[in-house]
C-alpha cells in the first residue's frame, strides 16, 4: 500500500473516529488518570445499528487481522478504521491501529489511538501498560507515571507493572516513590537480591548509609547461607571508611565459606587500600586460581591490570600477569575467552609464537569464531609464515565463503607463492564481498594492477589502478606504482608526474617514492630535477637497492657525470637483483642504453 499510516489516520473521510475525544489534554491540573480518561464521563458501548452493519464490522475487523498477519500494515490499518466507522467504541480496533503506528515509527499518532483504546477498555492491563510506555518514550513522564499508577490500582497483584512504575519514577528522580514501589513489589514476591541491591543503591544515593546498611543486613538475615551477601556488606564497609569492620567480615567469609573464591578479590582490594602489596598479590593470585571464582568475574578483574601494564607503578607487573594468564588457561581449558585473553597479552609483549598458539587453541574450541580467525591469520601474515598463511586462509574462506576479508587473505597467500592467476581469482572473489570497505577494495585493485603488470597485461593493469584510485584517490602505493609503470612504458608522462608529485606531498621521505619521482622526471628529460630527487632517495635509503643505484647511474650519465654513473651501475650489478636487462651492456659500453619493454 502506497499511503503511509499517517496519511490514513489523517484522511478527511475518517474524521468521524475522533468525534469523541481528540483534543489537547492538560496534565498539570489533573492529578488522577481516570479523570483524564473520562473528562466527559464514561461512554457506553455503541452497538452496530443492525445486523448488516454488524456483519460489515466483523468483515473489516477480521480483514484487518488477516492483513496484519501478512505484514501489510497500511491496508490492515485501513480495515480497522473502516470497522471503527461502524463501532467507534471498539477498543481493540484502536489498540491495533496504535500498535501499527508504533511499528511504523509514528508515535504521536499512536498515542491518540492507544488513549482511545484505554478509554473504551480501561480494565485491559495491556492497553494501559503500552500507553504508559508510549508516554515514557515520548518523554511525557508525568502522563506515563499517572497511567501506570492507575494501572497498578486496577491490578495491584502484578509485579511487572510495579517495576514499570519504578522505572518511570527513577527516570523522574522520584527516589522516595521508587522505594515505596519496591516495597510493594517485595510484598508480592518477597525479599530478592536484585531488589535489595537496588534499594541499597538508592539509599546510598540519598546519603542514608544507615538505611543502605540495613538493606544488606536484611538480605543476609533472609539468606544466611549466601556468603556473597556478606561480601556486599563488607565491601560497603570498606567503601565508607570502616576498613576494620570490612576486614573482620572478609576473614569470617574466608573462614566459614572456603568454597567462595570471590572473597579473595575483596581481600585484595582491602590490602591494596592499606598499601600491603605482598598480601594484595597473595590474595589476587588466590582469587584467580580458585576454581569457584566465576570466570566472568576473573575476566572483569584482570582487564584493568592488563590496561595498566605499561605504567611504572602498576599493581601487577608483566611476570604477575603471565602467571595469572597461564593459570587461567590451565584452570579453564575449554573457555574460549581465556585463550583469546592470553593471545592478546602475548601480542602486547611481542611473543608472537605464543600468541599464535593461543589463537590456535581458541580455534580448536570454536572453529566458527570469525574474529579469532581474523586475528590468527593476521598473526601468520606478520610472521611471514607464507605456506601456513595460505593454507589457513583457504580453510577460513571455505568455512566463511561470504567473508571477503578471508578471500583477500587467500589472494595475498597466493601472491606470496607467486601464483598470480590464483591470487587474481581470489581478489576477484573478495571484491564484491567487501562493498562497504572501499579502502580495502582500493588496496585489492592496486594489487591486481601489480599482478596484471607482472603478467604483461598492461591494459588490465592500468584499468585496475584506475578503479583503485576511484575508490581512494590518495592511495600512495597505487599512485607510485601506476606512475612508475607509465614511465617505464613512456606513456602519459604528464599524468605520471602529477600522480607521483602528490605522493611526494604525502610521503616525501620514502626512498622508493623519491626514486619513482626521479625516474618520471628523467623520462620527461628533466635531468637536473631528477638528479635532485634521486639524491634525496639515496640519502633516505636504509637498505641497498639495485633499482635505485641503476637509476642514479642513468641520471648521472645524462647530466654528464659518466665516471660516477659507471660506479653506480657496477654497484647495482653487484647486488644482482632487480637490475635491467641492459645493465651489463651499459657498463661494457660505458653509456646509457634504454631498456626495450613490451608496450602491449
């Protein structure tokens, strides 16, 4: 249906629906929601005029239900509205239209319909509850509170509605009212941990530590065998400056409840607050090593220590953390997070082999975890374990065929093995799966351009470079390679110079990029400019490069320094890799000789 629900609601032919109540309702002078609902008195149900009208009503109502089940919300709303023309007091019709409007995000219009649903069926708790939640969503908190309090007067034995009331009261910072509401809940369901802790926090927020303490004491009295409740009270003592009382209670828990591992975390906090570092470490190790300390709690407690590992005054040093992490893996061998935590720790301290082993173990536990696969493959890539990287990347791409990153890794693995056609095929597979990652797509097109060039397919190489730059116009690696290969073919040298100039603006100290710039200038006959940039490249070069030395010799020859040119050519030949096919001829004839390249 093309019409929006809003347009259906506001269409002129349906104004009859709002003849009863459709005005602005003031809240400030109406303390009771029932008064708001029935400001004009209660309305009796309007029966259809005759049997024909009744059958028509039934048809439209049932048709609305059918269309709603089919997901055609607009048509369903229209059918319910037709039913309302026949019985303008149909509460369920108002409710269904209101619900449809909510699902369509039209909350303000939904409010009107839900209000009418409640007005004609005030005893229906679902209608009242939803109307209150809608008010709350619309930030009409006073109306939301009045509605839910009215609901609880009608249905005083339903705790869910009391919780709804407490949520609104809390949002309005009416904490005394929240406490009264929670007290009503306790009468229905008894003393419960979550309720007592909520009340404890409210009392603390109000600054009433006596009442806050009594909440915890009541919880302990009601559940004397639950040792954690005593820890809550001891922690409260520690936080409020009564360390001696806290310590006494911690010791009591440790003595009477030896199966409670959490007490050692609490004792560690105590010792840390007192500056007793040896006792602190002893307790923290006990907590992590205790089999009954919840693993989730161990994870929560270790993270701050890991984040502070670089700090000089860190409470736990690298050796301490290593001991804890090794122990966690031994105590929780089948918990994935223990091994992921270990991998992150080992990566941080640059123990790559240990990190890789931890991730391998994680994958034995859960082979379906894509994030672990990604971290594992990146580690293999960084370790330059080329064969294993390819094998494992293929496995990951088979397990997750729609994950473009893994196909990208496979392509890189083939590239390592110099299997260019297989690499290109994998990159082609990865591209459409990485539609939202334009940066990575740009990198892939750049790699494909390099591979096509190695395969002597210049046309496809340059097309791939163009695709890459469409996605990332400042991809310096592609700009450099594209410019270099254009200059090697003596093609579009002006374009090549523009591209490599931009690279130098971005990364002006990279010797490879400086060499490319010098070579492009050389090909354009700008020999003195080329000499300046090749000398900059030499000055920034950290490792000998045969290509760079040979280019230096070519440029020196063109500026008339033949003796030094011969020296550079010999230096390039000594390295023996990546030299031109005419390097020996240059040396023999002591002159520059251009290399003949395929221009296909």
